[in-house]
């Protein structure tokens, strides 16, 4: 017969083994990139990952890295983390889940100014226009290319999504510029525009960019998924099941962050903010 001490030792060992085997959901994320993520866990991707971790019986842990050139190389590919939320569906260098939302570039204007709805609107030739630039080398986003194709260049100002990384929320500078009158129209990725437009001291309007595809190579609308390493089919399937199971909660998080939706979920993107 086992002594009480022996039983306690066995139970303690089993408990410790269970703790050791507890699942981690290791996320690669930017620590200063609202509305998507930050180190305080305030971004909508932070919230979505917490919901998925609950469904998977896992604990979320983060590898923090500024989301610019070298991000994937230094995080996911280095084996420091296993999933990157918020990537374009079917991104070639990753295995991606089914999309969990579909969003669009948007025009951001003041509500006391005329509405811009199209890349062919004559206002874009007459007003001061801001566009996002990505990368340390100033790589252009689809709206920037679309304006250049139309010869709209001289009145366009570029705002890097990285901006001054020492400041909070560096991508917000382009929306700030509309609010303070530095520019008249900004063309920004929808989740960023929707979120920061609600936080300015003046009333701003966001309107989806049309057309949704400008020529063969310039989409303005993207399906957004989660990415894992190419060989990690099991994690991809687990994430897809959790996303499907917690769909209502994920949609509620996106709505709370004013993410413009152009999928099956109703959006308030065209209403004044």
C-alpha cells in the first residue's frame, strides 16, 4: 500500500507534467501598431488571439518585433513564434487560414468637406491627398500607384506607416493630418482609418475606395487571414476551427474597432465618424 507521502508525490508529479504540457499559442506581433496590436494587448488582433486561445485551451505568448522589413525572418522563420495574425490570404511565403475578414482601402475626409467615393473623383486632382507608403524604401501601396497612373502626383503627400516608432501609434499620423487640415483626403487601409477616425477631435468620414480593383494588378480590397509556417498544417486547421467556432465573438471585436467590412458582415464604414 502506498504511503500518503508517496501518493502526494505521484499527484504532484502528474500536476507538474500537466502544467509542462499546457499548450502555448505563440504569436508574432508588433508591440506598437494599433489598431492591430501593441504590447499592452489593446489591439483587435490581441483580442482575437485571446479568444482563439481560449477555444484551443492554450495560453497566448508573444514575440514582439516591429512589423517592417525582416519581420517574418526574425520571428516566424526564426522559430520564435508560430502564428502571424492579420496577413493577406494566400500570402505566398506562408500557409494561411481561411480569411476571417475582408476589408478595403478607404477615403478619410472631414465631415464638413465633400465626400470622395472614387479614384476618378475630380477632387483628387484639386485637393491635398495623403497616401500610405510601406517600407524603409518608400514602397507604394495600391492607392499610391492608382493615383500615379492617373497623373495625380504633385498634390500627393506620402506618409510611411512606420513613421516615428518612438511615438505611440505611428500609423495614425496620416489620419491626424486630415483632422488638423494638413491634407484634405487620406487614402488608408480600412482598419487603420476606421479606428483612428473615431479618435480625432473633429468629425471624420470614411468611405470605401472604388473601384475595388484598379486595373489587373491593383486590388483595393483584401481577404485577411492568419499565417503559419508552410509545414504547419495542423496549427492552420486548429486556428480555422477556432475561428469558425468563435465567429460571432471575432466579428464583435472587429465591429468594436470600427473595421470596415466588405464581406457578408454589415458595415457602417460609410457613416460619419
